[in-house]
C-alpha cells in the first residue's frame, strides 16, 4: 500500500461521536425527551444510541436493582454507582463513541455528586477521586440539567409510579440533590446547560433545540 493510500484511509476515519447526558431530580421530566432528542439527531443523519445510569449493560443493570431496592450505606451506593459506570463505559459508551455514534445517557457522574454527595452526604473530595479513577479522560460533551422545584417533582412522581428507595425520600433530600446539581453546574457552566423543566413540553424541546445549534445541529 502506498503512502497516498494510507492518507486516503486516514481521511476516511470515523469521526468520534458526541456524549450527551441528561440530569435532574426524579420527576423533572428528562427521560421523556431523550427519545425526541434521538429522533432529532437521526433526522440529521446522525446515529444515536440511548442508554441510562445506573445500567446500560447487564452487569450495571444488576447493580441498578440493588441500588434502587436494597438498603445500604451511602458509601456502598457510591461504590456501586462507579462500578456500574466503569463497565458501562467500557462495554457500551466508549465503543459507541469510537464508532462515531452520539450517546444519549440518562444520568452520569453528575448524578452521583448530586444524590450520593449532596443528598446522602458522601465527601465531595472522595467523589472527585473516584471520578478521576473511573473516567479520567471522559466527560460529557454537553449535559442538560432539568431543573425543577422538589415539590413539583414530587407531585409529578406521585402521579405516574410507585416510589423506589430514592424517590421515597423527602423534599429536603431532593432540595439537597438540586443544590448539588447546581454546584456542579457552577463548576462547569460551559458543559452543563440549565433547562427550565417547569415549562410545558414544547417549551422544553425548544430550549434543547436552541442549544443543539451550538453543537452544529440546526
């Protein structure tokens, strides 16, 4: 093979995909718009894969069930979250990004800081160390933080499903979680975009569509 042939192959190399995460307290409505977001990308000829945390791959889904339903210490929750994340990254997220796909993830590490850190009281510095250990080179390209008062989120949750061990927490817990999310946003305002989740669904989609333009999607 000639040097020209090598250059031609390099020029056809697959461009890495984008990693987009969706965050917010339970009941903020983020999950309901991920399908819409994926269809928007596909309409522009982009390959999108949707996933979630904890979960996304069988090992992580098994840990998810433990976290949602089994009593445990906050430190245990934290370690399970990062263990699930390590396998999720290795088995699904990184291969998809390398293949040029856009990965849309319902929750990522910001959730661990918000729920286990601010909500449960796990030391912030410990979470930062685990974050560096599990994914030192990977952060989302964009994070959409669906912000909603805890009281409204609780009303929405009660209307649609029975509570798991996180959703059963009181309003004060979710206020701490919300504060944790806003702390993360303050540290990374270029990555984390605030979405007014109290708006009607069409207005929420408009907020996302407006920001998609900054990612090259019209």
